[in-house]
């Protein structure tokens, strides 16, 4: 079976969706053996090819890329016009898996996509207008045309059925895995300056309203001055003046392969997001031997696994108390988290995806 995968999101610095895509592609290549061929493709920006190839390095998968000055407009036009068929550019294939950035037309083969969450549908106020437009168009096309829709959690799968009206027999759960190196052993980050001598609380996430890092900051202030706060995440959007506190160690965007030392060095990791598709940083932190405090929103149930301490994301006092409990309960929380995180593997994800594609040929 020849499977072609849209890799357009890899032209940007990788966060959740990009990390999922790289992990899935690497897993597909690893389990494909001699029975399947996996190839990436994308119309991309002028700088996109170098970034995409760097992201795919080590996966064993190559990509057919078209370098265009107006790549977003080209992807949108290709999706909405419905021609040319992908086969005209890629040759024959047995399955096409498209991303959040476009929904290219095809003449035949299994049609599939991954839906990571339906935040733009439920809470457009947490997204930019471009994100809402791009993702809602993709959702509508996926619901209408896909033979199989993969979801990164059972929560998202149920949401796809209930909200988009996709029949349950066309939806499959494909939980994410962990990148190599997410282990408790290895280098530990120490914040610069006086904070470096003290255990710190860590938050990871793009600086945007949905991630609710302001809620974490408000909770941290209730802890007193003994526990530093370290935030890792690229600039997003939305006014968040509370993040300007000079006592906060802000690292900006941190690549995935550099996150493990941050997790290892933290006394507790806090993920107060108001809604996710899965919440992979929770599992990453557990895999690195760090106690986790997570939002009580049900979209994070599978990632939390009954191990993370949960708190209402809109209640700073509840978050602060959960952090205190995490600091006190490290001896019990760390081994439980390690055991939970061990169940998330990209080869398992890839096996499920290939099986679902083969079943629909």
C-alpha cells in the first residue's frame, strides 16, 4: 500500500500538531516494512522545504514538495476548487492522509485525515480568524468526504461524532506517542540567576488565551516567593499583560528535542489549558519523572490517566493547592506517572492507522 501524507504543517516551528505528524510518519515508516510505502507531500513556502526535510530527518520518509511564494493561498485554492486531483501530481496511491492546512482532492484511494480538536468550532474566541476559517473548512470537508477520520483521543473522537455528525464507524482513535529522549535520566535545566538554585514550577504552551498561562501565573503568585516559575512557549496572540512579571523566567519557543531537560528539572509541571485534543505535554512530563497538575477539563482525562492532580483551570487557588500537593507527593506521583507514560508509543499509533487504512481499501 502506498500512503501519501500531507506534511505542510512541518514548514512551521513544531508544536502539538507538527509533533504528532512527525511521530506518526516515523511510526508508519517503522512498521510499514516491505508491505507499505510512505511518502510526504506539500505545497509550501519558499523556506518550507528546508524546514520540512529537517523535521523528517531520521524518519526514513522523503517528501515531494512544491516551493511557492503564496503557498497558503495555493493550498486554499487547491482545496476549494477541487482540482487538479492529487494523483496528477503524486502518481497513484492507495491512501491519502491530509492535515489541518488543506484538503486536497483525489480521484481514488482511501481518504483520511487527523482531527486534533474542535476548539475552533466550540470556542472561536480562543482562535485567530484565519485558524477558524481554515480549520472549520477542513472539518466540513472531512465529515463529507473522508473514509476514515483519525482522532488523537477518545474525547476528540466522540466530539467528532457528536459535533460534525461523522458516523462512529468512520472514526478511529490514534493516540499520540512520545519522542525519543523523554526519560527521567539525563541533563536537568536550571534557570539562570538566583532562581537556578531552587526547584521550579514549569508551564509549556503557546502564549495564547486557550492555554491559560495567566491562570498558572495567578496560582503561582499564591505560592509565595520560594518557587520560581519557568514558562516555555512561542508567541501566540491575545493580550496577556500578567506574563510581563519580571520574576517569571520566559524561555520563548523551545524545540521538542530540548524539552526533556526542562521537564526533568521541574519540581512540578502545570498544564492549565481550558481545552485540548489530548494534552501530550502531560505525558511528556510524566515520562521525564515530573509530577503533573492538569486542568480538570475532560479533554485531558486520557493524558492525565488518573495520575495527574486536577484543578479547575479558572480557579487559581485550586491550581495553587494542587501544585502544593504535587510538591508534597512526589514519591507517589513520579512512579505512577512513569508507568502511565510507558503506554504511549508511536509504533502502536502507526499500527492502528495502517490497520484502519487497509480495512477501508
